[in-house]
C-alpha cells in the first residue's frame, strides 16, 4: 500500500518526505488495526547536546526563578512568550522514489526558494493570540511606492494587497511582506504595537519573554516596549530549543 501511494505521488511529480511517509504509514496501520509502535524514536544531534542535561536543568531553574521574581515585582499574573519563527518551504529539495530511477522530477513552478515565517504568541494561562505571518515579496522599484506599501499595505503591492487583505479578514491572521521574508526590528515593533499597543489599560504591565535574536533587542524595539509598559526579558540562548 505504501509503495503504491509513493508511486502515485511520484508519477505526478509530487515530492515525498520521510514525514509524509511516516504519517501515511500510521494512517494505513490504523485502518488495518495495527497498534502504534512503542519505545522507538529517531535521534539526531541537536544544540542541546552542547550542554549536559544537568546544566540545562539548572539554567532553566535559574531563569524560571528570575521570571517569577520579575513577575512578582511587576505585579503581573500571566506571562507571554512567542515561539521561534518557523520557516516553511513551498517545495522541498529531497524526495523518496522508486529504486533505480535515474531522473527524478519535482513540480516547483520556479518557486522552490519561496518561504514564509510564522510567529505564534501564547501566555502562561494557555491563551493563544493572533499569528503573525511574513512572506518574501519583491520590493517596488519606486522608493515612494515602496514607502506607501510599507505604510498602508503591510509591505505588499497594490494588486496583491487585495487578496492579502481578504485573507486577513477571513482568517484573522496578520500578514506582512518584506524583501527578505525574514523577521527584523521593524516587524518586532509592529508586532508589539498590534498585540499590546492598543490595550485599554497601559497601567497594567506586560511581561514578555523573547529569545536573543538581534531583531528583538534593538534600541527601537526596547524604547517602544517601554512606552507601552511592556517589560522584556531575554531567554537564555541554551534554553530556546
């Protein structure tokens, strides 16, 4: 069944990843009544391996203590933190195929390098907030038009903005675009403004935990956070993965 499924996708030029194969295998196993396998795991080298588990545990405990003390001093009852920005590729560079195939075709329509970044925000009470999405777009060649796109259309051109705006309204997402498709300090300020800049009571402080990405800690970001009574804390680099 799996071989047939892979063959059908490859005949259409659709790339097949190990994760796709795994999910399909689980779905087919469930259909025929095979129980889920236990005690098996894929292992790979990660950045956590640079420190011993005991050291990571101590770092986490120390930081948790700092956060608790900071929250108590500010008088906040819940703490917010975004996830790391997630990068998705529209197409992939590797695929599974039948053994012996010499030429492997993959459909990409010339868009194999496009990407999207997503930032999710949650708090210590389990609440989830509006996702922020960033696409890579080609800047306008006219400086005045590029400035207008940034100020009025979240970085998108006039024509594509109609579709983007409709998508925002129908999904509730916030969608932005820039030349690199990457997060930066300007987007961080806009993100802070969207989530915290329009709240009713500025006298109530907000405690926000951010990783050490440079775009989170520019003077522009720190100054704006101060004006809206958002207190920023930097998560230790070894504790973000």
